[in-house]
C-alpha cells in the first residue's frame, strides 16, 4: 500500500463535515495497512491534518476512537 496521500474531493470532505455537524452515524468501509477491507458503524467526530494527510476521527459503537486517513476510506454511507 502506498504511503503517498491522495487528496479527496471537496465534495467528499464536505460530506464528512456535515456528518460531524449533525452527529450522523456512518457505515464506513476502509482499506487498512494490510490492504484488507474493514467495515463498521461509527460517529464521525472531527477532521484533521497530520503529516500532509487528512484524517477522519471516528468513534465506534464500543466507544473506541479510530483515525482513518481519508484516501483509504472506500465508502461512508449514512446509517
């Protein structure tokens, strides 16, 4: 898996911002560091930038927080 960040579109970024503002649960699928697909339901908490990449901070149903790099998110559907 490439470590080179690929920026996401402004439209996708805006969708995450709206989900955060509305505390909207998402069904999220992403590609992990082992190139495997992971899926869960979560509440998006924040967007942030680190090391020239953008991340979505989420909280899953168990209360665990995860940081997902935006270009690794394959799908985020309102739940």
